């Protein structure tokens, strides 16, 4: 089973005509109109709802260009961004372009250059990567513009909660009645997939694994929302929705991701001892490597949670990926099929990054995650006396951790990747404290996080400039 990005299949392939159900067209137009007329802080709501509730394969085919629904939304969203920039002095990206943004940009460019270089002389590859950058950088920049502060982050989490509640009902119907409602819109099969007698619901997503992974990675955010005043109903609907989605997809990867999210949340009491926890985990892996006859990644093959899972296949993908380093390190490879049976299957994000973009892309991807964890840890330490905000930072960190676990079983190639981009944007925004007031006489500055929440951080008169500079990094 070959997993590839939508709009990034075999170069020159795909539908050669417009495929868009009237209901999808109307919903997309409504979302676009809302993005054009609503205030900036509310534009993210119709964007996310349309991206995740509308089938991603629906498209307009114009002059050889595949305009998928997310691509249309990005086009009009970026247009709004440009218009607002021209007519006002608003800063497009709050906190300026920071290190996470730069690493993300480098990752996207390295990946595109590698694909074009690997297929040199193929004009379809160039068009393909222009579309990739349209989706990736366009979507990221749009979200970076829309998610500017912590209130926007809360709004995004609430939107995801409503989305999960709706999709939970859709996938429950698919599981019970064996009928995917999105199939009637021309997106995917009406009759869901069946494996070892279990129905694998997928809703509007391209695969059940993606539906489950999307839901599982949102659980930590909904658990934080539960502790937020006046948001319990929305949080409960999100928790119920994502739990139902994970159960209905009947796949091991989403379940492992869901369990990872729960474990991460339960580690909250040990949040100030995570350095020791990380070292213990490293020593455990080293001990397993010493005691096992095969590399440590073959532990994936022993995780037989749901009948019919392909953990051993994932382990073999990593093994062949490592052993064939010389084949892919420069600009990736399109010869992975020669490595063994179904070894060209890009169903692991870690493997897909290297095989698609080479070592530079793989390193950028790993550094992006490492730097995100580092900034989250630094922000959490600054919020020790603001428990609710510290929990938000911890929840986003756990969500990032659950994504990393999910990457061992799936690569994102449909609308799920926009959930990944949204998380990186939230980390980039969240880890920029806002200095709203200061007093060298009292030795403290106020870091404003939400309108009703402020934290007093002790500083001295001598390091006031340093604190302010650090807070605008």
C-alpha cells in the first residue's frame, strides 16, 4: 500500500476533470465568503471546519491545475492576508519570523528541491512541487497569520473539538451501519474497508489510519480545555468525538497514539523531572538493543494490539531504510521498491522524509521537532506560577509527542497534515511571551497570556533588558 500526498501522486496523474459535489461546492463557497468577511480572529474557524469536514479529494480542474478544497481556501486566505497587510500596518507574523518558522521553511524547500532534482527534466515534478509548496508554505503562513495569540490558540482547540464531535458521529454511523456518508459525495467508498472482520471507518479522510491519528493527537488539547472555565461542554464533546474516532478506525497506530497521549498527560506530576525521565527512556532502549538479537526498532513488530496490524512491516521499513542509507541520503530515492517486498511503502513519516527529500530534509524534520520540544520546555518553566497556562503548554507538548508516536505507523498525506501544521504554528505562537508591563522597582514583569491571566516573573533591574529581549525572540 503506497501512501502519498494528495496532489503528489505519480507526476502528471490524477483526475483530468473537475470533481466536486454540489453540496461540497456550496460549503466551500460559504467557507470562503466567511473568511473574506469575518474579522481576522474568526477566519481560522471556517478555514479549519472546511479543511477537515469537507472531503479533501474534491477539486476544480483548471488549465491542468488541481485546485483541491484546501488549496482554494489557502488561495483566498492568503489574499486576505495580503490585502490586510497593504491597507494596515499589522505585523503579519507575531513575534517575527522565529527559529521554528525558519526550520519549517528550510524543511519544505529542501524537500521540494530534492524531489525536483531526483526527477530532473520532468516538468510535471516541478508543477507537483509548486503545488506542494502552495499547500505547505501557504497553509503554514496562513495559520501563522491567523493564530496570533493564546486566545486564538484556544479558538483553534475549540474548533477542533467541534470538528471531532461531528466526525465522531459520522464514523460511528459508518461503523454501525457500514455506510460512509462521504462516499455519497464522491469521496472514497460508500462501503468502508474491512480487515479481519473489523470495519475500519475513515470519514472524510483518505485512510482509516489518518482519521484515527488526527483524533488521537487532539486528546491532550481537549483535556486541557476541560480545565478551562466555561469550556467543559465543548471539551467533553471533543474528548468523546476523538475517542469514538479512534475506536471506529480499528487500527493499531491510532490506538498507540491515543495511549501515548494518555501516558503523556499522566506524566504531568513529573513535569519538572523530565530530564531524568528522558535519560531513563534512553537507557531502556540501549538495554533492549544490547539484549535483542535484532535492532531495537523491531519492537514495533511485537506491538500486536489489534488483529491484522502490520507492525513487523513498519519495522522492516525502518530496517531497510537504515541499511540503504547510501541510496537516499543525497536527494532521496525512487528506487525503494528494489529493496524488498513493499519496501516502497511510505507509511512511516520518518522513513518518508528521508526517502522523499534526502538527509537534509530528514534532519530539518527532526530538528523542527527537537526545537519545538525545547521551546515548549522553556516556556513551561517560565509558567510555574500560572498552572492553567502551564497545563496548556504541557498539553501541546503531549500532542507533539503523540504525533511523533503516530509517525511510526503513518505518514500524513491528506488534510491531516494541516493539523500538524496547526500544531507547529501553535507552538511557535505560544512560546513567544507578551511583555505587557514592567517595573524595575518591584523587580517583576507581567507576562500576559490570556485576558484574565497574568504571571509575575521576578527580575532584577539589571536584567530587565535581557528579559524583554528574550521575550521577543
